[in-house]
């Protein structure tokens, strides 16, 4: 096969066979295909799309590139969740312990930042000594005994997705629906979950920008799940506004703990919705009853206890969580009402502080970020505090920073 012919066919809107996709994608994993040719194919796919047959083929190629975990007959009620990415979205840190406290088992594989914000693994690495790559044996035993474990993609679990994920992150190809669907479902299927809830974020701070695209992605995810006999459900949620008041890795860990303490906020609501759906799917409860049980698990403190056990199991030392010491207040220049808080604008500002990566070689500063003090609909007076920026050292670029993502009318 000729890689240039394959790239050209997709560039011209053609479809690719299983064997052609395998030739290029596995060739890239085996370092036989260079970055620039793989990037060209990813861009052609992003522009021209893939049909369902191609997407199912690519998902299968991803899955077969590594190991597949099977918990059948070993662990009951194995569930998983995924968010397509957003700003201030630290739901996994809440959902995992919460689900475990309700008798579910979550074997969670997560990624690093994709695009404008840090990913779940980046957030966990802000906790000193947290082990994001436990051995397969340790991971399995933790899921069985504690009910929740989390790992970065291991070298043996969907290794193809890992290298493609990293390349997409820095080549402007993150928003492709077929690539998103293949990436999500290959990891979920390989990780062994039978009940999967996928939270599709839509808006300025999400990979998916329109509700129409979200509905399309939802159909594809469910179709892939059906092909592999998995129970898949999706929810579509807004990401025009940050999900949390915290944007930045260590700050988001701290805010997740606040929610597990019972803080009512959009992050609380989103986490409860996800876990209630998983509980309903796995145990056959009505969604109403599942929601009541989920809230009860937070209010009783059992979910918070699971979170501390989870961090301890994986070596993390929460007492050493470091948040940048220099705090810059940003105040309102006029009085009025908060009309909008743009998620993309907040993420870009956090990125300027160092909270995300723009290239494969960038290092994230886990300690920096933004803490929002206002939300949509709030009334403010001139000089009221809008947000605090947590920074390390002097950042000259902040003198020209754009704070207009908080719109006051």
C-alpha cells in the first residue's frame, strides 16, 4: 500500500478500507509512518469526515493495538464515564468515588489535556506523589476492593489511541467527530466497562461547538457500543460557561473536594446526574430513585471518604497540594449584571498562566489557574471582585490579558 495514495483519497473525500486504515495507523504506532504524513491524514479526516463503517474499523484497530480487560464473572456493576472535555470539568474526581460509594465499580482510564485545558490525569498529577500508572494487577485489585481506580493509558492499553491523541492535540484535529468517537469508545471497550455514560459537552469551551454535532456524536457512540454489546447512554450538556468556579489543575482538585463536602453548584449537579444515570443503568433503579441515593451518598460523607481512600491507595499526598502563592485580583470596571462567562476565554487566560499545553513538549504548571467569584446572573458593583488569578512569579503578558470573557451589562 502507498500512504500518499491513502492520504490523497481521503483528502478528495473518498472512504478507506479496514486494511488501508490499519496500514497507516498501525504504521504510525510502529514508527514506520512519520508525524507529517499522519498529521496530513488526520487533517483530511477532520475536514472530510469518515462514514460509520470507517469509524467502526478505526475503533477496532485501536482496540486491537493493545490489551483488552475483561471483568465478566469477576467484578459486578462495572461502569465508566467520559466527558468530551470542557473548562472547569473535574467531574471524574467526584464521580469515581461517588459511584464506588454506591456499590458500583469504575475502572477509569483517563487522558491528559486535549486542546485548551488540562485533562484528568493532569489534575491528578497536581497531587504530589499520585501514581497515575499503577500496575495492571494493582489497578484490578483496587477496582475490586475500593470500587474505583484511575490510570493514564498504559503502554499496553490502546497504545495507538495514545499516540494519535497526542498528535491531534497539537495539529488542530481535535474536533473530528469520527476521531472523537473512535478514541472514546476504544478506551471504554478495552477497559472492560459494560455500562458507559458519556457526557457530551457543547459550546465555546468544548470540542463540540453545536448541538447538532453533539447529537451526531451521540448516535455514533451508541452505535459503536451496540456493535460491542455495551450499554451506552449519552447526555448533552452546556460548556459555554465553565462548569466550575476553578480553572486550573490543583484548583480544580480543591474544588472537587468542596463538592464532595456537599457544596451545591453546577459541578455538583453535573456529577450527580452522571452517577445517577450509571446507577440506574447498572442496577435497574428508576432515575429518580438513583438521584436520591446519589445525593444521599454525598451528604452522608461516604463519597468523600472514598475519595480520600482513593488518593491514598494511589500514593497521593493531598496535604502537599500546592496552589500558586501569588494572587492577582481582577475587579469589575463597571456596575451591572453578569450576562455571560465565556468558557473559551477563561481557558485561554488559564493557558497564559501555564495551566495547559499547546505543544507536545510543553510543561504544565499544576499550581496556577483562575478562581471565579461571579456567575451568570449575579449583580456586581464597580470594584467588586470578579476573579482571582493564581500565578507564579511575574507574567508580563498579563498586562495585556483579555478579561472581557466576563461580560457585564
